C-alpha cells in the first residue's frame, strides 16, 4: 500500500513537472527603482511618500520585425492612506480587482493591498502581445511584491523585486 502511494505521488510530481516545463515563463526585469519620490503623478500636486520603478516585460520581437513592442511598465507604491475620487472606476476586465483612472496619456491601474497601494501603467500600445503579457505580469508582480512588503518594517527597507516570472 505504501509503495503504491509513493508511486502515485511520484507520477503526480512528474505530471506537474511536465506541465510546468511546457508552460512558457517570461521574466520581467526591474530596470529602474525602487526610487523614493514625493508625490504620485496622477493625483493633484501632492507630497505622498512613494516608491517608483520600471519593469521591462522582455517580449521578443514579432516575426518579421526588427523591433519589439514597447514593454516598459511603470509601478508606484505608497503606504499612505488614500481616498480615490469618482474619476477612478472599476476596471473593465483588464484587471478585475483594480480601479482604473483613464487619462489622455494612458490609463493607470490601482491595486489595494493590506497597508499599501500599487499603481501600474501598462506599456504604451497593445501590439505584439504586450497587453496580454502585462495582464499576466500584474498578478505575479503583486504576489511577489506582497512578500517584500511583509518582510520590510519601513519603506527604507522596501524594494521592488529584481525580476518577476510570469
């Protein structure tokens, strides 16, 4: 009986390993940040203590193209308590758990964690799979950031992950 259980567990582990091996994993790289700043740029003039950073989603160039799509996404973090005004709306499905602020220069998404807020700007344009990659990146970034946040007592000890697999 114990031998059969070990065999079943080994087969399940092998199936999971094969499934993982066939799942393409992308890696977003932190290219700047986490830099402390005063103020969030999508609010009226303010001095909110924040961190800002930028990730390259590292998408390959589409076949037949010499350049890859814009894959730069900016992220902001603040521990400050915020009241988001009526201009912030529930996301249309791009990120169902987020609020979104539509602006002429592009949308900003807000994710609320326990004790913090994250603001994310998607890459400019949606060609070449950048939008789908960004939608996959955001929850992976949020999960990894939450671990960093929980282990940092103050913002001085906090950083953004150097890379995020998504």
